[in-house]
């Protein structure tokens, strides 16, 4: 009986000791882990752009962009993003010289009373992960409008090229101030989801502007220039 009693006491004591260890030791480690997990960053999805020109990736995707911190535009659903809605949303002047001046990384603009900063970044993926950009900067990441701009330098005039774009969700894109392609509706990003009509790249500098709007869910885009055969144009450089 004495042996059974001692065994019973031991079995009863083990959970108590375990609980004591969990509550007395684990919280310190758990708090540290929580602090680490709560630290937001845009890595590994982006790195800071340098002053050296950058080539497209092996598939022709443009990875260097100036991204503006997101503009709040609440929408409960992405189904409202019809052509007319998207055009109206992007015809609004959010900031001065919206399609004429290439900003610099670190510059700020005031949009609806809020100061937003431009970030000069290289995407580490072929698709530019806007959700990760906003989330990593601790900014609003649902119900937003993103603006993006890049400068593509061409070694010669290139006629009959097309801008091939994919985005989540709706977006519009302009080349040298003229509308090139619109993607409306609730959509996931698919490479070359929408392709522009035939365009001409000027010799030297060409400016591509883009605007992406999203309600709930993820946000990203991918852009490349393709030739008449649908092959990526690779002999370009990207620099601001």
C-alpha cells in the first residue's frame, strides 16, 4: 500500500511540477519569440535599389520600381472593380505631377492629408508583392491603392512591342503618359494576363506608371515587355 501511495503522489506531482516549469520558464522565451515575430520587414521580398542600372530578369520581368506607400481606399469586395470604376478611381489626381515627374526614393507626397513616402526597391521575385510591401512597413494593406513607376531605358527605338501585365486585383498601366493596358474585375495575378496593343519604346528613357487597387486579399503585379512573337525583350536597363 505504501508503494502504491508513493506512486500516486509522484504521478500527481509531475503535472504540477511541469505546469510550474511552463509558467515560470516558458514565458520569457515565448515573449522573445513574439517580439521577433511581431517585427515587420519588407525582406526577403525586396531590397533597396542601387544607383547602378538593372537588367530585367531572365524572363524579361521588370524588378526595379518606385513604390508609393498605400493610399487608403476601402472596398469590402473586389467585384466592384469594373472598367468604369477603375478608370474613375485612377483618373483622380492623388498628388501633383502624377504622370509627369519621376519621383525619387525617400521623397514624400501628401495624399488626402496623409504624408506618404516613395521607396526605390528591387523585387526579389518576378511578381512585386505589394501586400508584403505594405505589411512590412506596417501600413494599411487592405482596401488600398498602390502607385508604381519605373524608367526603362532602351538602346534603340523598338516598334510593335507590347506591355504584358498581371495584377491582383485591378490595375491600369501607362507608357510615356499614355494608357497602355487596363485589368479590371476581381482577379488573381497571372503572368501576361493582359497585353497591350502594339506600342513603341523610344530610344533612351521610357516611363511606365502603374496603379493597383485592391479590397480584401493579397496584392501584387508583374510587368514585362514582349515583342511581336510574344518573347520577352531583355536588352533593356532599368534605372531612375
